[in-house]
C-alpha cells in the first residue's frame, strides 16, 4: 500500500511539473537559438523586468497553468529574460522596436532571429493560447506587412 501511495504521489508531482511552462533560464541566447533550430521550433521569449507587476502576474498565474504549459512546451523553445540584466540588455537593444512595454512576449524565428509575432501585456491563459496559435498560423501583422500571407479564395 505504501509503494502505491508513493507511486501515485510521484506521478502527480511529475504531471504538475510537466504541465507548467518550461523556460530555458540562465541559458545563453545562442543556446536557446541552437536548441530551437535543432528541434525545428520557434522561440517564445518572455520579455520582463523585475519591477513589472503584470510580468509577475504572468509568471505566477498564467505560465504555470497546465493548458498554457502544454501549448508552449509543445510548440516553442521557451525562454525568459529580464530586459534590464545580463543578456536581456542586449536582447532589449536588439528588439526594442518590438517591445513597447512590459510584459511583451515575442515569437522569434531562430534561423534569422526575426519577429514572427508578439503579444503585449498581461494576457489570460485562453487569450494567450489563441493569440500564439494565430502567430503559428501566420495570422500576424508581420506576415501581412511582408505580403507573404497567401489567401485562398473559393469561387462558386
């Protein structure tokens, strides 16, 4: 009986850990890009600051949600950088035109480091997933501005 209880607790803890968003923290930008290229996935970057209340809200209330974790972990290589410390300073300088405030979440192509999509501000779990899915589906302003989106029209 004791072994079954220990097994159940272990499986429960493992399930909780997997369902949270897994961020590559304390990793270099080059390591994040390399992993994303190797896994053929886009990069999800949480751009935050230590003083930002909505940033803390995302970290405490949104990223730990199982549905958010499952979506982000299966579609992206996730990273987060404090834009005022370490490599975050370099990344902020690089992407500052795409970071109007905090928090800003960027979807980045790891090959050319271009911005594919962005979500600005505190965003509830379902709205975040929808917005990021739109980015993966090419329904973004960046795609429209480049003129690369193909629209299929059915004629009757």
